[in-house]
């Protein structure tokens, strides 16, 4: 029985190894801009706030990143935008940013992506989409971005430290884990 539990525990730790290496580390400084070219500096500009950051650096990973948009909007942003005091006790007071990253030869596509986002996304989501153009290596190393074709999500505490990390397309289980981590901070 002990062997079975050990193998199961080893299997789970291998599955979550990449994300666990990032937890309890400071989120690296990142400068990106909104659709209106407003510069946002993470984690500096969100200090004192809990923040969820989603990042993608390939076309395929951007598709999985978009699977998070509606659930993130409905869970974290909708009540905040509606200023509804009726549901205030059920809402989260966190910042959220989804960041497509344009690096290397793809850097030139940032302008096109901004234009397509402005035309194709719900305008209420636009302030929460940041566009990064620059080097990828510092973030790959600091945040353990090994798989190019999936997005990565990091929950930051009020000091800018990663307290939870996950990756891939949206799932209810991943959202529940994020919500649990937020509850632990509040």
C-alpha cells in the first residue's frame, strides 16, 4: 500500500513540478501596453493587489488563452464592472491581465493583434488585455515557460510573489484552484 501511495504521490509531483518551481518566487518585471497604448508595469503597478496574469507566446497558445476569457470575465470582472453592490459579497477584488507576448520575428505582429483585438473582442475585456513586445528568455527562465503551445497563469499576492501557477486551456478544476488560492489570501 505504501508503494502505491508513493508512486501516486510521485506521479502527482512530476505533473505539477514545473508550476511548483515558480511558486513563492517574485514575478519578474514586465512592461506591456493596453490597446490604447497605456503602459502597465507588472508587478509594480499592481503592488498591494492580488493579480491573475495569463501569458501566451505562440499562436496555438493564444487559442488556449482565449478559453480563459469568458470564465475569467464572469468570475473576476463582471461584478466589478457592473458596480453591483447586490453581489459585492460574492465578487473578487483582484486585478486580471491576459498577455499575448510578441517576441523575435513575431514582434512585428503586435500591431495587427491589437487591431484585431479592438475589432473582435468585447470592449469590456480590452483594458485587461496587455500586449508585450520584447525578449522572451527572461520570462521563460524565471517562470518556467517550457511548452510553447500552452498559456501560463500566475496568481500574484499583494507583494508580487507568485502564489499559484497553472497552464493550458481553461478547466473548472483550474479555476477552482485559483479561487481557493485567492480565498487563502483574503
